[in-house]
C-alpha cells in the first residue's frame, strides 16, 4: 500500500487533464461535426462517457440526458456502432502489435 501512496496526486492530475481534453474535444469538434442540435448534444454526452470509461458508460450518460429532455434515436444508433467498431479495431491492432513484438 505504501508504494501506491505517492500516486494519488499524479493520478488525479492525469484524470483532470483527460477530462478537460475530452470536454474541449466534445464541445469544439464532436458537437459541431454532428450538427449542433439536440442529437449532437446527446452524442456529446455519450462521447464523454466513452472517453472516460467505455461504451456502457456512454449509453448510461445518453440515457440520463434523454430521460430528462426526450428521445434521441440517431444518437443511440450512431454511438454504440462507432464505439464498438473503434474498440474492436483498436484491440485487434494492439494484440497484433504485441504478438509481433513478442515473437
């Protein structure tokens, strides 16, 4: 436990920087590219969940927004497909890289 004691501050700093970068990217890029409307706002909520966790977190964020402000069918179609595709492709590339590096 004492070996992890000094990591609290750096981990919080990394988390804060990751949050700020994800927030800025969602606001400045994702919202504008997706059309600057309600659907884009819901996708930004999902992007925030995905960038800080995984696809289920993104779905929970989008569900929370749509329970308050109404449905957003396009957002619930786009984000799971794109995030699942991104995770699958990235995972396969990382695995292939490690296999070629090790053997």
